C-alpha cells in the first residue's frame, strides 16, 4: 500500500486551523458569539488578522466550524459505546462527557443565545448535516430508553433531548467551579444525577396516600 505524504505546509495549515477552532471554542464559551471578534480570535492564537482570514472569512464561519467540530466529536464518542449498553447509560455517558469537555473550555454557548448565529448556522451545510445526525441519535436513544423502561412518561421526548443540549451549557457549572467546594468529577457526577435522576429522594418520589 502506498502511503501519501502530507506536505509540511499543509500540516502547518491544518494545525493552525485546529488552534483557531480551539480558541473560538474558548471565546464562545467565555464571551458568547455577539461579543467575540475576529481580533479576539487572532490575538488568542497569536497570528495576524490577515492570516486568520486565510482560514475563515467571517465570524459566522468560525463559529460554524467550532460547533460542527463539537457535534462530530459527539458522534464519535457515541460510536465508541458498546451496542449492548443500556440506552439510559449511553445518555448518562454522553452527558458526563460533554460536561467534562465544558470544564475544559471546549463547549461554546448554545446557538440559541444569538439569533444572528442561528441564521448563519442554518445556511451552513456541514453544520446542518451533522446537527441532524446528532438529533436523530439523541431521539433514538430516548426512544430506546423508554422501551427499556428507564424513563418517566411524564417528561416528553423534546424536553429530554433539549435538556441534553442545554445542560452542557448550564451556567451552574461556572458557579460550582468558582466556589471550589467540589472537584470537577464531583460536579460532573452531581450534574448528571440532577439531570437524569432528579432532585427528589426515594421517599419523596413515593405517591402520596
């Protein structure tokens, strides 16, 4: 088999692009889309603004690239899980995974926080394609978890799926990290339990006579 050697300049270009997307993730998480500027991204990466434009021609394309990479990583993580793992455990796993990523600064704010970003994303073919695949996988997980008797009928599928998206961006995380009373793993465990298991004790869950 003949192995194609990637030119060094192409390797440099790709590495810089990954660094740019990493910076965008952190900036979107810290500042949000509306406050982030191309200058912010260039400064964070340590490159000239002109060099940044060689990779991405606009802030919209930067944000779309960051969110698309995140969704692709989510699909890849789902694909690592055993087929015979109970659906509810897969849901717990992907939620914990996304929370850990959030603690590392790898999860930007939801697109719903900016109408301008929403509009640009809907025009981005790569993002829409991957987003639809993720949505399909999440709804399938919820449906299977219901079939396996793991989910309450009191909460609609839409609420469960959108909670998976929103929990990874929950500002509660920032408050818990700032307080420094819990380790990162304790925060992840508690957030997963609160999301999937709820706050009620077993006694409180029992029906009132």
